[in-house]
């Protein structure tokens, strides 16, 4: 009975949260005169949850600039559904093709076995014919016939074996190509399109994986949240294309500074997360400081104009996993440290 009450309490909490978000969505639609459709409702649901920072930034920009909110919501919904549908289609189609090709392989192998059995039976028949009356089978004509039969059966088996080998090799190549396509689709599902780092889905998967490993082995595990300072000002001054290039430059810097099982992911917008296995807080701070120093030293210019962008800096929050902590809790702690870094002047590392 206690279990049922506990489960009911959890479900009620989820229902209350969904209801609260629904109220926000309806209030948003009334304030901005947006006709709700299923697609727009889904996009606004993610906006109110604040889980997709790129989506939130796009909607906030549309609100700030007085853009057409309904059009922005439709575009976001279409982009998300198209990307998801494309990857799901590739995974589904390749899975079906792999299954069909595997079945073909099994049929080929079974067919080869059946043909091999038939040839074995034929050779056995020839042997039995000779064994039945050895004396009668010793004449030149009979020996010639026996040899001709053996040669014929041997040639047939060699041709069948060669054909089977070619069919198997062809099917194997197809499976290799299909598996590669499937892996590429899965990789795209876990990769940030702009920076080519892991995306939020990949981040959450690796966080849980490394946390489980750290709790088993007792190794250190640290996280760093990195946030580019005054990034909105860069976008407003130089445009989003320049902003995107800066994000890519920062992503390359992060990737160059990590090693081994370390992982760099884009958390959303201008925020990134480093997962640092076998690294304590001091080591994570040292790495973050090196990234901060190298970024600050870069002299960047806006496109072909040669216009100086000015010094680009970032703030960093560092936290390490304790045995009793969940991944969500340690990431929240790192986010709090990032907030401290921002409030104490930016361009610094706080742990």
C-alpha cells in the first residue's frame, strides 16, 4: 500500500508540472496572439521547460525584435521534426536492410550446405558403385567413366563453392556499408550540428556512464561548465554568423585541451560542458584555467572586413562528483559556481 501511495505522489507531481507548463503556454499564446496548433504547442512546451537553449534563444530573439512568433514556432517545429524524422528514417531503413541481408546470408549458407550435402551424396554413390563389385569396375571403360564422374562432380562443386563465396562476400560488403550508415545516423543524433562536439543528449549519456564507472572504481570525476562572456553583445554587434564562428573556435579550443576519456559537449547556446574522468577538482580547475588563458589571448577579427572583435573571454564553474551525488546534482553545483564566476567579474574559474 505504501508503494502505491508513493507512486501516486510522484505521478501527481508530474501532472502538476505539466499543468503548470500548459498554463504558461496558454498565457504565452494569449499575450502574443498565437493560434495554438499541435506543432506550436510542442515547441512552446520545450521553450517553457528551458531544456533546449538554442530553441529558447531563437524564440527570445523573435520576441525581442518583434518578429513573427507564429512563423518562428513553425520553423522550429519543422526543423526539429525534419531532423528527427530523417535520422529515424535512416535508422529504420538500414535496420530493415541489415535484417533482410542477414536473412539472405543465412539462406545462402543453408543453400551451400544443401548443395554440399548433395555432392557428398553423389560421391558416396560413386564409391558405393565401385565397392559393390570391384572386379566389374576395373575395366578401362568403367574406370574412365568413374574418373569422368569424379572430375565432373568436383568441377561442379568448385563452381558452386566459388559462387557461394562471391555471394557471401557481396552480402558482407552490403552489411558493412549498412552498419556504417546506421552508425553515422546514430552519430549525427548525438552531435551538435554547428560545433561538431557532442550535443546535450550525448552529454547526458556520457555523464551517467562516467558517473557509474567512477562510483565503481572510486576514481575522481569532475565537470566544468564554460560560458562565453557577453556573447549576446557579440551577436548584436557583429551578427550571428560571426557569433557562430566564435562558438566553433571555442569548441575547437576545448577539444584541443582535453585528452583520453575527457569529453567536450555543447550544453546549449554559448554554454559548454567538460566531463573529466580521473580528474580531481584541482586538475579540472587547472584545465579550465588553461582554456581561459588561451581564449583570452586570441586576437579575432570579423570576417573579411578585418574589424577587430576585441578580447573574447569565458567564465568557468567547476564541481566534482561525490559518492552521494547524482549527475544532476553535480552539474547544478557546477552551474552555481559558474554563476559565482559571472557575478564576481567574469573571465575566471570558480570551484
